[in-house]
């Protein structure tokens, strides 16, 4: 649940620096963006229909979700599977096989990128920090499971929350190295998981809201606490800003190209599936989608908490991203960024689960989430003090948007 570090930390030109010739402003066209974004929705839609059909003939291999929390307490294998499942829980998939797909896709993208190829897309915003991001986030997740895993005796617990907030965000702000890596891991597990446990019972449950509201609220508050603490740690030094990379102009006299804009939008929708992990990579996204689909076909009673609603969630996620990318495409101008992923991991899947996979839940959640979450995230993040990662604003926006959207969707016919 992140934001492009490079976009926020570009060095402005000064009077002593040679000024480059001005570049024309580059914005993706509405037609090209819509074509690519909703084309990807169509692809995902057909894929989910196929997935639904194949699941009707599932061999039901392996255990379902119902006994998984207890199994995680009783057996080492169950605990490892729960740890891996936590890596995809921010997407509402909760699947160990999906986690392996996510990691495999990201690893291939890293390997390809190191060799100068661009077909797999950028990883970790091209900072080169992805290995440290993964290690720090994984360490934080391990600590969360070790300290709070015993509570799975009582059923599901939000052990996943540190994986997608404090630890990776601290690496982006303070750079690579074991000091940053370990500090982020400890701060994340020490703040976000206990806060999630608290907010779910004191905020989500009394208000009749899904646990995701308490979870993302904990990510936001825990990140604030962690970055306040990080300021006082002498071994942490903020990364130096890097010069902005000039945007690549489309090969058109109007700086626009329908096919190019469509391709960008389609890839942007895919990126949104792994933005929450700080990967923002389309290959990793494709792999996690294919892997969770395979898990669903093997046993529909496992992914997405055994609800059988994985196809509905996938479609709603693609739709809310496409709407957001099209609606807020102006914020991507000249290499900019928008939190179009915010609804992908909050409002849209939460609405699907809350309303049983109905069309009202799928489409209503996708639309309302795409309209509310990105601008709210942008407004909050813009008001953060220096040295605080925008994940704070993004996750706060997720909490507010979900809390507002679900009751509104309930009023729809």
C-alpha cells in the first residue's frame, strides 16, 4: 500500500543548474486509457467466467479454509502455509499457492530487469530496493506470526498487516541495509498487529463494518507511530532525493498515441494488484492472479476464506482499478502517480464479501471505491510532514472509503 518514492522526491531545478529545454506536458488520452483499462477488465471478466466453470468440476484437493487457523497453531506445515497466505491476504485471496505465484513473478521480473530487459516492467518503482523490501516485510510478518499466531486458536487474526505497510515503507524512505531492514520489521510487528486486533473489536465490530476497516486503520496509525519513532533513531538516515527521470513522450505529434495509451492503461491495471506489496509490477500481478486461480480450481473452499467468491473479487478489483485509472489519469501525467490501487485492496473486495457476490456489491463497490479512495488518499498524503511515507494517507483513505461506501451500497436496489 504505497506510493512512488521517486515521484515524491525529485530534485527541482535550481538557479545554479543548467536548465533543460521545457518538455511538453504528457497526459494519457481518455480514449486510449479507457480502451486499455476496460479491455483488461474484459480479459479478467472472461477469465473469471472460465474460473467459475472449472471450479464446478473441482477435484477438491487439499484442506479447505475452515480448519486452517487451528492447523496453523497445531502443525509447523500449517503455520508455514498461514505465513505464506498472509502475503496475499491484503488482496483478500488468503492462499499459500497465490503467494508462491506472487514471489515467483516478482523474482522473474527482478532477474529480467537486472539484465536490462523491460518487458517484465519495473519492480519497486525502479529503485533497486525490492530485495530489501521483501526481506524486511517478510521478517515483520514472521514476527507477527510468532508473537500473535497463538491467537489463531480463536479463529482468524490479522497477522498479515505488517507485510504491507511499515517495514517496506521504511526501506523506501531510509534505504537499503540491515539496520533499516530489521528496524522496519520490528516496528511494523510491534505497532500494526496489536493495533489491528484493537481496532477490529473497538471500531469495526461496534459499527458493523468489515475487519478490513480496522486492519487498514491500524496500518495507518501504526505507520505514523513508527515513522515518529524512526526520526529519533540515530542509525536511520533518510535517503537522498534523486533527480527526476524525464518522461518518455509518446511517438505522436500530439504527444498521444491510442495504442500506447491503451497498453499503458492495461499494464497499469495489472500493476494495481501488487501496488499494496510495494512491488507495482505487472508480471508479479499476472502470476499471483494465475496462482490463486489455480488454487481455486483445485479447491474452491480455500481461497478468499472459503467463500467461493474469488471470481467475483477478481472482477471487482479489475473494474475498480480500471475506473480509477481512467478517472484519475491526469495524476499520472509526466510520470506522476495516483492511489488507484486503494479500492482494489479495500472497498471493492469488501463489498463483494459483504453483499455475497451480488452485482450491486461487485459494481457498486468498484465504482464507489474508485471515486472515493484515490482523491482522499492524495489529499491526506499531501498534508503529511517530510519523512512520512504516503502509505499513511493511502491506508487512512482505505479505512474511510470502506466505512462510507459499504452503507451507501446497502441503500442501492
